[in-house]
């Protein structure tokens, strides 16, 4: 097998939650004490009506901020170490299918992880990843994801999913290994 892994982008490679919470504060929305624990957008803020949450989510995901996303946790150190050892990655994200956002994200991934991006798939917001993952079926790829349902889909396609642990994705009795950070992922990929 080639040294290739599949990965989600938001809250795996990029610190999406942190960037979104910071961006929302310019509109006077006040984050709850631990917004990173919340999956539902309106629950991340004390004063964001549910009906406005989707609008702000779409605005953020199509904003220029997408070209300046901060890296997640220890991704810079360990993903770049993988790249130096010959690994490449295919990034799959359901952020938006806007072609300008694709360009911003592609550029940002190359800035943070030079030489590692093999392919980028930017799917429409809330779009399922089934069809995209099906393209890589039976490749026995590792699939790094933070959303349990998407990690589980990888199993259907003979992948080896790893669920990047967050407060919002705790699942009991799962057959998908949880990893805390990219250092752990590095160790697994190099076994």
C-alpha cells in the first residue's frame, strides 16, 4: 500500500471551532464557557438564536477566513513529519463546494503541510461523505475523522478509521479507535 491516508479537514487539520468562535465575536456573539464541547452551532454561544446559526455557519465557511485557518493541535509537527517520511494525504471536507473556498483551502493546506496534499475534495455544507469515500474503497486507507458517523462510513469501504477525540464525539462501545492527537496517529500509521 502506498503511504497515503485520508483525512477530514475541519477540527482534524484546521482548528475550525476555534476560528469560528473567534470570528463570531466580531458580531457580538458570546461563546459559552467551553464552545468546543458543543456540536450544535447555536449551543456554542449564549446569545445566538438557532434560526441565525445556519446563516452564520454558511457565511463563515465561504469567508476569506478559510484561507487563514489555524492548524489543529499538534497537526503541524506530526503531519509534516509524516510528509518528510514520504506520506501524502487526501483531504475530504464538507465545508462548501464554492470554487473560491476550494482555492483558499488548497493554498492553506499547502502552506501548513507543504508537499503533503495529494487531492482535496470540498463537498457542499452538510453533504455526506459516502460518495467521496467510495472512490477510495478497498484501498485499506487510514481515515482520520472527528465526526463519528463519517468515521463509521469508512468501515463500509474497508478503511481503517481513526476518530480524533473531541468532547462532542464521545461514543461508547465503538469499534473505531479514538486518538487524542496527531502524535498518536503518527505512531499508528508507522506501525
